[in-house]
C-alpha cells in the first residue's frame, strides 16, 4: 500500500508542478494559432500534436491543469467550509440540530453537480464560478456526513467525557479534543473529494457549463476533439489521459493516507 | 414494519416538497429576469411586461409556486415556451431514451461488479484480487464521457460495429434502437462498475468469517455454496445502498453522455432548454431528476429493510 501512496503522491505533485510551471512557461503559447501546422501528429516539435487551429496540444493540456486544479481546489474548499462546521455542529448539539443538518445533507446530496450547474447557468451564465459553486454544493453534504460520523465517535470516548466532566464547555471539547482527532479522516475525505471534483469539472466543461474559451480546459478540449474524431482521433486521447492521471493520483493518495491515518485499516491491510 | 413504512413515506413526501421549493427558489427568486434575458437589453417596457405576463412571472411568488406544484400534481407540467407544446409530452418522448439507458447501465454495472467483487474477496491478496483491484482503481479514475469517446473511436470509427451516435427511435424496431444504446450503456457502466466492485469486495470481507460461515464449513458444505448461499446475501445491504447512491451519478452521467452520442434524451432536452432560455422546461427537468434520485434512495431504504428486518428494529 505504501507503493500506492508514493504513486498517488507523485502523480498529484506532478499535476501541481505542471499547473505552476504552465503559469510561467509552456512550449508554445497555448492560444497561438498556426494554421499551416494544423492537426499535425505528435512529433519532437509538438509532443501531443496540434489541434484544428494549429495550437500546441501539449501546451493546452498543461494550461488546462490550472483550470482543473483551481476549480477543484476552490470547490472542495467551499464544500469543506460549509460541510465541516455543519457536521461538527450536528455532532456537538445532537437532537433536532443533528436531525436538521443531516436531512439537509440528504437533500443537498440529491442535487448532482451538473443539475446545480444547469440551474446556475440558466440564471447567470456558465463559467468557472458556476462550476465551483455547483461542485462545492455537491461536496458539502459528503463532508458534513463524514465529519458528523467521525465526531460522534469521538464524543463517546472517555477523554471527551472526562473533559466535559471537568467543566469544559461543549464548544471547548469540540475544538480541543474532537476536531484534532478527526483531522486525519477529514484530510483523507478532502483528497477523495478533490478527485471527484476534477472528474466533475471535466464533465461540466465538456458540456460547456464550465470555463469559457479561450481558457483551455481538459473537458472542453475533449468536446472540441469530438468534431475531429474521424480525422484526428488522437485529439480525443491526451486530455482524457490527463484527467485520468489527475483523478488516479488523488484517489491513490487518498487511499494511501487512509491506510496511514486509520490504524484499524492498517492492521487489516497487513 | 408498518410504522417504519409510514415514516419513510412521510420523509419521502417532505423531501420532495422541500426539493421543489429549493428548485423554485433558485430559479425564480434569485436575481435575473427571464423576460429580459429572452428579449435582450433593448426590449420595450410594454413588450417586457407582455412577456412577463405570458410567462406568468408577474404574479406573486408564493402564488406561482402553489400554481406550479398544483399543476404538477395533476400531471400538468406547463408549456414549453420554445416548442409551444406541453412539457409532459417532451419529457415522455425523451424519457424513452434516458430511462432505458440509465437502467441498462445500472444493471450492467451490477452484473459486472458483484461477481468480480466476490471473486476478489474470496482470493484476497492473491493475484486475482490484486489484478481486479488494480483495474478498478483505474476504472474509477476514468470520466464516463471519455470512455464513451474512446469506445466511439475504437468500435464505431475504426471497426464500424456500432453507430457513432444518434438514435433511430423505438418505433423503427427495437433492435436498431438497442444497438444505438449499447456503447453509451457500456461507457456509463464501466466507471460505476469499478466503484461497485470495490464496495462488493469490502462488504464480502466484512462478512469475513462470521459464525454461520464457520458452521457451514464445519458441516462440510462446498465453498462455492457457502459463498453464494450464505455470504453474498448477507453482503447485499451495502451493495444495494451503493447502487442507490450511484443512480444519482448515473443520471448526472446520462445528461453528459447523451451529448457524446447525440442521443435525444432528457439531458439533451435540458441543454436545449438552457440555450433557448426555456425556464419552465429547466425547472421541471431539474425537479424530475432530483425527484428520481430522492425516490430511488427511499426505495433503497425500503428494499434494505425488506432484506434485513433488523434495520427496521434498529431505527424503531
């Protein structure tokens, strides 16, 4: 399993490095049109070939990493900022607060990112913000449930009860004892949600609900590749590989971290 | 059991009502004037007022909500402003593509995943398990619409075994229509099957070496019978729960995959409705999708309760 953690970490780090590098350097400007060399096959000059406008596909995939990383990170941040406090509140207060938060989570979970994105697009048009909100809304209930479940398990531990008996407030116990103890699990869940967010982002930009041209995004590159599937089939391959590598990396990182943080699982894995 | 059933149904109705309220509030009350969007910034005030009246958005908000819900309950989904036909007609036409697609994909995912997950669990940590788990790790990472593109590339463009897209309709014979749905079904099912395989394996391992399995082994029953007769039925709970959750992803996936294969389903209708600012259709369709997700999850709860009566006692 340590191999998985290493591969996942390497793929994720590679994605981040690629995104950062593309801010300052790409082999070609990603929007530079070069009609003479349109639809050329992969070569030493153009590693992934060129698209119908002669743009360098490798440069576009590189810049597309920015979109994937930024949207996924901000969406999961939004979902975490809503979900974790809601889950903590549910576990700390219990009773009808718990019930309300959890039913709210159930309801929110019934709105897949694409439906929220459709509604927001009908109101205010497509774009990165629409994507971030839509994916964040879908992420929040998952984190709320994870937080609430893990926190509830800490609340019945002896040390949490002892702290209450010694006169600490519920809020104090939640912040000092519960939150630090569920942090590992939350990091794992956030990593998994990041991988789902990259997938969702690709889907949304594929159907045109995401980042608008000319900003390159993996999903839209695949959409444009559809038109040329008979003449330039490779155009439909590279952006998809980039998505798969990013998601695979985040998933393996999440699984690896879980094995590390959860002693129960570590024992069963051996 | 009856109390459980009644309470679950009450929760279902409440969830559907709240969902309809959310959809309505998001689409109708948030800033943005659909009449202005349709006619553009140069529209005359009286033209705007007339369109607002035609769209029914000049009435008070709560009245519009009650009108919408009341009509829905009596089977009236309103009128599409773009097509000028009842929305229910549109939905019925398009449902004939989306529903078979989602159901077939779910079925295929289950048929692939359960045997694979069981096989992996039975051969835990051996070559078959490692191989199956490695494959599912990759499968989970593949966007279904990209799998669709690759299937088109290999099986429609190169080999020409399947149509690359389009849908002939069921009335020209079920064979051609079925063929048009095979590739999208596979594309939707593979990533979901990968997730489900992992869940099935986990559920089987959780059953592990329960007493009743040891007893069966001690009786000298064959291992195959022990697995399929004793272990698998007890592992079904988590598998069914996961399939219920996946149905939500499958519906979302259908919306996107219809785009890849040019299928005239509900997803395609949804995108046309956005492009044409056909708000009635958007509102009805979003509620329809969300409603299906909510109803399927309630059905999963009931199914689990029917399989395992202990769940009912635990919640009672």
